[in-house]
C-alpha cells in the first residue's frame, strides 16, 4: 500500500487550501473544499474495506453512492492543512444506500466533515447532471466579492453584467455568469438545496454577505474560476465610489465571446 501523503491528488488539494489562505479568502475555519475521487485513484493508497467510522449525512446522496470524496474538516483552518493533512482532511465513500459517509482516512483527531457538506454533495450532484466530468466544489470567503454583496444589487443578471464588465477575461472564464442567492442560514440542507438548484445554471453561486461557491473539473480550474470572479470584484470595489469614465461595452463583450468561441448566458447583454 502506498503512502496517501504521496498521492498527487492529496498534494494538489493541500496546495490549493494554502493558496486560498494566502490570498486572504479563508480566515479562521472559513471555507471548505471537496474533491470527488474514483475507486481506482484511491485503491493504491487505502484498504477500501477498512471503514474507520461512519457518519450520517442527513440527506439523500444516492446519486453519489460508491463515490469517494476528499473533504476539509469542520472547524479546521485552511492555514493548517498543508503539513497536517490527516487531522484537517478526511477521505470517505458514500454508502451504497446514499445515507452515510464511510470514513477511510483522516479526521484523525475525531473531527467531522465540513458543516457545508450538504451544499457540497448536492452541488456535486447538480453539476454532474450538467457536466459528468465535474469533480470539485469550492466554498470560500473572498474579501472583495464579499464586500461587493454589500453595495451591489443582489440580482443574478445585474451582478453578472457588472462582473463581466470588470475585466476582459471574465465573459470567457465564466460565460455562464454567476447566480446570486440572498442571505441564508449556512450549514443547512436548505442552503444546500438552493445552491444546488442554482448550480444547474452556473458554475458560480454567490452567497450574499457570506462568500462564494465554485465548481469545476479540476482543482486548478475551479481555483482559477473563483480567482477570476474575485479579481473582477476587486476591480469593482476599487472603482465603485469613483466616477466611471470607461467600461467594456456590451457589443465588445459579444465580440470577445465570439472570438473565444464561448456560449455566453443569454438575457444579460442582449
Ligand atoms: P466549516 O468549518 O464547517 O467548514 O464551515 C466554514 C464555513 O465557511 C461555513 O460556511
Ligand atoms: Zn462559509
């Protein structure tokens, strides 16, 4: 059996959490991350019959039965993940009936998965119904995006339009736009269901006055997606109180989308 700490997926996962912390997105225990793994990726590192603990999910995850997930622990600090993975992360399988997580590795100090597990797993289900290659769900508290939800209308179309205008790459990186949820109580099945519903329409869901959810095929792609949204929100916050003299025109956004061959969400610039 190979040492799981040498697994490339584990190293990449740790590195992403460090980068998220470095950028100031994940204060204290803020943020959580989940990566779907297939059995053949996990098998070289763990005895798949050796279930250390089971935990009740509290919602139906039947659509993910038999899938493996690497997930940050609740109340764990992103700044501590790299170098102490076994206490801060857990790797579990969704039971055959979709009601339990079967812990195979991690949460070594008795910890549990993130309190946002409903939003993560429900978002995995929703994104995979649109894109079967989706494997990552990232939740984080990027500073400027969070600030923007205090001063900008909390409406999906307007919010997307503003972000697209903030940097030339935006419409190319997130042509499906961002969905905006109103403030809701976090850590519940309700916010999980609302997030997953929006995830069917876009890979980014903004949690007003809280943070962001991003989804993607790889850790890099998902990190880049959230990073691009945060960059746009930063430009917005740097210019929000100033007289705006220039902007990217809607016709220019269309030229960009056509040039890069992306299908942008309809109803925002036309
Ligand atoms: P956890 O510590 O349970 O992952 O919660 C952090 C968070 O960001 C809640 O939204
Ligand atoms: Zn949060």
